[in-house]
C-alpha cells in the first residue's frame, strides 16, 4: 500500500471520528441544558417562566434530525408551519410552541 493511500485512509478515519465526537458532545450539551431547564423550572415553580430561544429550537431541530429516521423532514415540516426555513426565522412568540412540537416528534 502506498503512502498516499495510507494518508487518505487515515484522513477519512479522522473525519469519521470527528463527526462521532461532535455528535456525542452536542447530545451531551442538549441533555445538560434540558436538565438545567427542568431543574430551574422545579426550583422556581411557576413564578419564572422559561424563556425559549432560537438556539433551543435549533438544537431541538438538530436532535430530531439526528435521532429519528426522517427527522430532518419532520423538522422542516414543523418549521414550515411557522413560515420558517430555519430556527431563527420562527417568530419569537411561537418559539415555545415550536419547541414543544419538535420535542413531541422525538
């Protein structure tokens, strides 16, 4: 096997490992964020509502896309219901509703 082929195989392996690591880290971040939000809700009761951000909707779209077969299409369909092509296009007053639908599709 030539050196060029070995380098190519190593490069492909590194890329594959990087994708797996990034996916795992993103899932860990989402889990920690969800737990923190849940804990915040429990400790504060109904006094302080949780503010849903476009970033949270984006993360839910990514989670749906990666964890469910056909999830990417489901996420696009949910966003389309808000006349949005991406999470940042969802109107601020519809973020909670959108997030609930995305999590319900998981």
